[in-house]
C-alpha cells in the first residue's frame, strides 16, 4: 500500500479542483503569473540573492507559488531555484535576462539606479502632498 503525504493529498485535491473549475477552458499559466511576481520582488529588492528572493516570493506570493509548483517544500524550493536562472522579459523594456541577472543589473546599472532614485523622489513628493492635505484638513 502506497503512503501519501499531506502534500500529495493537497496536490491531488488542487488538481481535482482545478479540473472542475476550468474544465475544457484554457487554463491560466500559473508559472507565467509567478514570473511576474518574481520580477516584482527583484525590482523592489535590487541586488537580492537567490535565497532571499525565494523567501520573499514565498512570503509575499504564497498562492501564486502553490498554484505554479504545488505544496511539497523540497520540490517548490528546487523549482524556485530553477526559476531564479530562467529568462524573463521586462514588460516595460522588453529586454531579457534571468532573475539573477535582473537582480544584479538593477543593483549596479547607472540607468537603473537613476530610475530607482527618480521613483523614490516621486514617492517622497506624493507623501509630502498627503502630509500637506492632512495638515490642511485639521
């Protein structure tokens, strides 16, 4: 008699629910959705290493990780480690790089650093406007 783990049971139930939900329709590409989330992590944390990236991905996007890779921790970690080396196209620039490459690029490229600085300055201006509105409403 085969022994099943909780992860196996969850994966089987997830597949059953998935089949019932989508039926004959084209199913979403969960790995592509996860890649978009993974790129967000890299953009928000330039220079992040693989381990930190995996941790943040699991913490911030647990549903997407489970949808793409299941619930077996060892397999998920292995798949996310592989994903770190996969190519991804920046939706804004359409340039290709691995997530590892994007992390390094965003942490060291002068243009990328300038863009981050501009975004930070814009965010500061937004917060200053909010503070002014709050003070004015008192």
